[in-house]
C-alpha cells in the first residue's frame, strides 16, 4: 500500500499537493472498480433529495454502504463493485453531504429515515430478505439507532471503525464552530491541495484520496458575497444544526466490527465498550497497520474483511 509520508522527497505537507491537480497513477484493480459505474438517482426524505448510487441486480441480497461525516457516497464507488456480482449494492450521501440537499436541522432519526428510504428506493429487500448495512465512522450512529428502532428492516450490520457513541462526544472544536460557507478555490488543483482527512492521517493510496477529494468538490458561480470557484459539497454549519439526541443503543440485530489497528479513534478501551453494547456480536476484525480511513489505506483488506463478515452474519 502506498504511504504518503513526510519523508517522501516530493511531499509538500499536503495529501495531494505534489500531484498539482493531476490524477495520481492508480492500481489496476481500482481503475476496474470505478469503471463499474453505478446508476445514479435521488429519492426524497422529509423534503430533501438524497443522492443514491446502486450496483448489481435487483433481487440479489442487499448491501447498503453508509459513509462518515463530511464524506459522500462515492467513498464506496471502488468498494461496492467488489460485491456487485453477488449482491444488490447501494450507497447514499447523507443530507448535508455529497450530492444530497442540505437541511436547516439534522438529527439521527432523520438519517435513519434516509437509510430506510435507500433500502426501499434501491430495492435492497427485493430478494425477500432484508439487507445488511456496512457503515464507516459517523455512519455507524444512524446504523446503531436503526438496529434498535427498526430491526426488521435489516439482517445485520458491520461497523467499520465506528466508535461507540458517548454523551460527551462531538466534533473537533473547529468543526463545532462552523462557518457560513466553505472556502472557495480558483482551481481544482488549489482545492485538492487543501484536502484533509478527519481525523488527519498521511497514509493511503493517492488515487483513492484523489477520487474522494474530487468527488467532494463542485463548481459554484460568483455571488455578491463570494467569488466563484471550487468548493466542498458538505454543509459547513452541519454541527451547529445537528442535534445529537438520544444516542443510547441496544441493537437488536447481529453485528460485526472492523477497525484499523492504528485507528486514532480506538484507544482507551473504546473497542471493548463497543463490543459490550452489542448483544449479538458475530465477529471483530482488526486490520493490521490500518488507520481510521481504511477505505483509503487498506481497501482490499477491508473488502476481504467485509466478505468474511457477511458469511458470519448469515
């Protein structure tokens, strides 16, 4: 796995700056995966359009992939195709992120309704059995809630480096403060230079990081308040609008856990806390040398862990 680290002779302190806006060379498997392009559509939940990506045939067992905070559905565009021969796969962008509409208010029950809407819109239960959810990071919060409040809607869930919710938890201070609008950049290259992971990490396949970053951008026109240019698609005031509510969990479906061995989020007993709140825990997989963003730094190992986990949830 390629490592972007400070000792690299061309490293300039950013994840993508050394490529100056050009797409990094990609491994063959990645090019093949993204060439298996999804069908793109939208559906509505509580008045907001939700971005939906789908792969595979309706009628096969369903898989719903859910991304983390400030990410988007295309974080799964090189993972989901690995399962499309055997499953009907879908990924959404949560409201306030990716190509989905922003809201004046966000809360976990809204995201639960978005996940349920995706199951219906994508035909993930058309096989006669409910789908399995695979959720990374923040995506695990709605998943845990759904597994408690609507256990009949899913056959199980796999939590990917998603920490247990804590009453005193929350975003880093600079995210919690929010801002009226995201920064605007004069070019894609200048925007890519500013792309960061949260929590920050310097490890990952450059082609994957570039894919994630490019699909997080869109071009906007000049207004009286701001210049035109390229900017991020997530709602910059998300955490100001987000109401945590009751994050207590009692999931009522079989579940599995996948974490990165070097994840910044799993320390001080957090893995044990997560395992303790899951009554029907089928497996825990620790991906060696992986960080929080396993999709970027150990994607094929993640695919193998999900595939193995699906067999254990069956």
